[in-house]
C-alpha cells in the first residue's frame, strides 16, 4: 500500500506506514568552496558524522559562514542537503531554469516527498549510506541573485497558514558510502509521535 510520502505538501500528521517508500537519486553534487551552486559529480562519498567528502560543509561542527561567526562549536546538522527533482519541474512550469546542484544541494532525489517526512527520518541510499533528516533549509535572498523571483517561488502556504519552505531538507550522515545517480533510496520513518521538520 502506498504511503502519503509520495504526495507533497499535504497537511502534516502522523501517517501510518505499512511499507518502505522508495525513490531514486537523480544527481549528486559537491563544491570544495562556499559557492551557491554545486557542480554535478559522477558520485559523492558520504562520511559518517561528517557529511560529503571534499564539500565545503563537510565536518562535525557548523560550516555555514554566518553560523561559524556566531558559534563555531555548534554541531553540524546540515551535512548533506537534499532537494526533490519535482521542485525543479514545478519551477520550470513557472518559467525558471533550475537544474540539479543549482540551488546548492548535494543529492537530488525523485519519487519521495521530502518536505513531508518527519524529523528523524532515515534515508538508506545506495548500498550502504544512511542519512537522518534534521530539518528544512531556509531559503535566502541568494536565490534571487541566482534568478530573480526564485525566493518567492520556493515559498508557499498551507491552508492553515503555515509557511512551506520548498528549498530542500538537511541531514546528518549516520553511515558512510558512495552515492551516485540511479541509486535507490529507501525511507525509514521514526517511531511515532512524528515531529514536523523545522528550519535548521
């Protein structure tokens, strides 16, 4: 039986999960410097507790420059950034041209409604890599520098008035391994009660 995780931006609740949801990796990207976009790669290597090898955000403590300035000892909850390719489809329909890696994600997925997953969800990617979702990426004004109007395009509201931030989810690496386009992704939600992803 299918789960609600394939239907993006539903009202958040505590879905009953009877089988693992699966998706696929569309693209992988990394950058050794703090660039807005990340070049696509044939594969990336995830390192447990650290993130993406040779990526600017690799490390156990925060690497985002503004966060480092505030407190460089904070744990890095943004080791791996994932965006659903369905967002690129939505943006294309609105007249934007956004490709995998353009918005700075490390892993571009298809087939999973990432934004609907509870905090603590684990994604098993490829043959051994496991990441755990920590929260949402907060869209920033750099999006408009990349393409005017993009910031507003990745924000939405649910019927209850809550803001939907569509620019991807953040995660930490629990188990390392290589990740490449075409790799399967298996979703393992945490035990209830489920908690909505917040901004990290």
